[in-house]
C-alpha cells in the first residue's frame, strides 16, 4: 500500500461510507501452492459483537473458494474513482505527473457460513442493488423457490473478521495551495472520474489551507 501519512483518511465515518458506496471489491488470497487468487464480489461491512466484519458470497469449488478453505488469510480491496494528474498543473510544472485515487484495504480471516446466513446475504445483496424495492422481481424473496434451491447449492456465504483496515485517499494533499486549486479546477472540466476526485479535493480545501 502507498503508505504516506498525508494521504491517509483519519475519519472512520468517511472510510465506512466509502466502503458502503463501493461494495464491489477485490477478494484475494493464496492457495495451497502459495499462488495468488482473486475474485470480485459485492461485500458489505457490518458490526457484530463489537467487531467489524465483512459479508458476501462466492461460487463453490472455484480456485478462490478452494484457496480460502486452505488459507483463511484474505485481503479485500475497495476502490473508487481515480484520475491522472498532470505535472503541468503544479506551481512548478517541471514535476513528474501522478495519479489521484481512493482505496481501502482490509485484512482478515475468512470463514464460510451456513444456509441460513447465505439467505441473509443474498437477501441483503439483492435488496441493496434494487434500491430496497420490495416489489422487484429479482430480489431474493421474490425468486421462484425451485430456482433458489438449485442456485444456492452452488454458492456459499462468507464472513471476514476485520483484523486490519488501512486506506489511501491520495488527493494531492502534499501540494501547495496554488497547485491544489489548479488541479481541482482542471479535474472539474473532465469526465465523471475527474469530477468526483475534484469534489473530494474540494471537501478538504479548508482543512488543508485554512488561510486561503
């Protein structure tokens, strides 16, 4: 991880909101031969018995499922919008360019859950992405029973107890005021990714440059 103190988000609520807003995460680990495995799945953060846990589901008998059965140590990476930042925008333009982005890394121990937990995970996942529309035909409770029974045999729910949570919110916090404002204004003129990063930078302007 890109580990510099000025690129860290210290507000836990901001970090939780970021994870909530970007649930489609990279779930990674190592198999019995120490080869890396990874998949991308929706993962939700919850509080359980005073601890943070992540919950989701994966298909059984895949390379990653087999790896996680062998080795419970996993890394989950949540990522958001990102954008190139040209060095020409700095007060000293003879500077290498860079990339602004936001990412949260979670390390923990994975364990697989029973069928009741799987139903809970599938219910929460389908409701979340259908904007909690109880009438939607695709939410878990509205799917045909025979179909659910068939599909659920091929998937399994998991829970990850969070052992470490770290982040990088690399938003030009190490730049001078002029450079920071130049970058923000230029990114506003770009597509969605640039606009989102610019908005995140603007939220931090007063804290970084209180005398402006």
